[in-house]
C-alpha cells in the first residue's frame, strides 16, 4: 500500500482533500453545536419547523440550479491543461450565466408555489410568509460557480477557509440566541443571514483569485458557449443528475415532515446530520478526485488505479467513522440535544448505511464523466430516486421514522448498484478496445 503514495495524482488527491478535511472537521463540530443550541432553544416542534423551511429553500435551489461548477472543471480544467485559458474563461462565464438565470427562476417558482404546497410538508399557514421571505436566498445558495473556479485553479485552501466561516458564524449567533431565549424568527434570521453571507464570501474569494491571475473578465456571464462542444448538453445532464443527488437530503426531510409531522422532521435531521458526519472524509476525496481524474488519460491504467485506491481508502476510513457514529450516537444525542431528542438514535442506526454506500462508490460518477458517459450517472440516480419515492410513504406509514430512513438507504443502494454495473461495462469495453 505504501507505493500508492508515490503516485503524483494520489498525492495531489490527498493534499487537496486534507485542505478540505481540516475545514470540514471544524464545520461539522460547529454544525452540531448550532443544532444543539437551536434544538434546546426552540424545542422539538419549532426546531423541526425551522428545518422544514430551510429544507424547502435547499430543495428548490437544488432542483432549479445548474451544477455549473462541473462545467468549469470539465471544460475549463481541460482548457488550462492544454494551454487554452480562453476555454476556462468561457466555461466560467457560461457557469455564471446559468447560475443567475436558474437562481432567479428557482426563487420565483419556489415563492409562487409555497402557499399551495407548504401544508403538504408540514409548514403551518402562519409561517408561510416567513418561509417565502427565506426563499429570497435561493439565487446565491450553494455558490456553484465559485466552487468550480477554485477547484479548477487548485485553490482548495480558499475553499477550506470558506468552509469554516459561515458554520462558525451560525454557531456563535445561535449560541447568542439561545442565551437570550430568542424567539423562532430570530433563529430563522440567523439561518438566512449566514447562508447569504457565506455564499457572498465565496464569491469574493473567487473574484480576488481571478483578479490576481488577471482573469477577472471570466466572470462575465454568457449563455452562448458555442466553442465548447456539447457544453449545453453536458450542463443539462449533469444538472439533472446532481440536482437529484443534492435534493435527496432536503426533500427527504420535507417528505418526513409532510408524512409524520415537523417533530419527526427534526428527529430525522439530527440523525441525518450525524450520519453525514461519517461521510465527510469521502466527500473531501470526491471533491478533489473529479478535477484530478479530468486531467488524466482514461485510456491508461492510471485513472482506474486511482479510482480503486481512492475507493479502498474511503471504505477503510468510512467503516471506522460509521462504527464510531453507531457506538457514540445515543449518548451524543442525549448529551448535546437533550433526552427529548433520543428518538433520533434508531433512525441514525439505519441512516448510517447510506453514507457508507456513498463512500465506497464516490469515484464512480466522476469516472463516467471522464469517459464522456454523461447520461449514465443520471440514469442511475433516476432509478434510485424512483425506488425511493415509491417506497418512502408505505414504509413510513408502516414503520414510522425507521421506515423513512430504510427507504432512503434502499434507494441509495439501488443507485450504487447501477453505477457499479455501468463503470464495469465501460472498463470491459475499453479493455477490449
């Protein structure tokens, strides 16, 4: 195993992951502390309501916004590697245009339909106006273009700085609100301000880096990327895949709230937050793996070796993290959130299998994108999503929160199985060629 680390690409993958890792550890601690302050300050029902409003905005953003960072990594990264900086600028401008249009459209649609669908997700009528105001953060939510620019320019250190700022700010403000016995609207305002401030900070870091490289004109928006072959098709397919992926979390919480009520959504959110903590190391590898594999020739053995080694490392780290979460989950929930949130632990035990599956399979979608099989990850995600939506209500009605968590894991398992079969088929095709 020692010879793995002699590979330049493996060392680069681990270096960039370590930048993100340091920030993710701090961010995870801050996020748990924030939830603890909020849960204790608001109680089970109002805490669940806050999660539902935030999840609605997240879901609207995930479903509407293009995953434009992948456009930059693919076309911009290849352009810079080939000595064509104009490709990087055009890809970045195209990403900015996509973010602006999709963000505004997503915000308007989310606000327009909220009075009609809010009650479906457990949001009471008296909080509909507050939820509509919260949706105004959607255009900047998730900051896709800046993330793509900084990944492509290998500035994972700046991404790590951003990764710790708004979680710490949210934790401090939530702590102040808890100490002052603040009302529900104060906590909602804290979530809004830190979401908006964190996204604007990332845009500022990106602008500063581009200005330093004399490429600030790359931020000029456009929707006509004609020199970039297949850019629109790639953007649409990747958007559908990544939007479904990103939306699973907030949509799952909305569905739980709609079926079982706001309190259940609060329990589910605590369990999913702790379960996702086990996946953080793999998230870091995944974010660093995609730009790395796009720089490699997929006709050689090197990217396939990197994929297998990355998956093996993720499986080892992930297994340990999952074991720790399961063993320490119940006393941790009782200590941090209080005895009233103990029903979240059985849900955690089931949900923790979903991040384990994600850890093992993290290199599969980037490999398919590198092979220009853009449709395949979308197909896998659609199959998993259909299965998830088909079984969540029956399982939740029959088994409550445990059933809702099991539906999520089953949908994830179906998606991973399809991805593995797709990559294996492409590997055999390339070997025969």
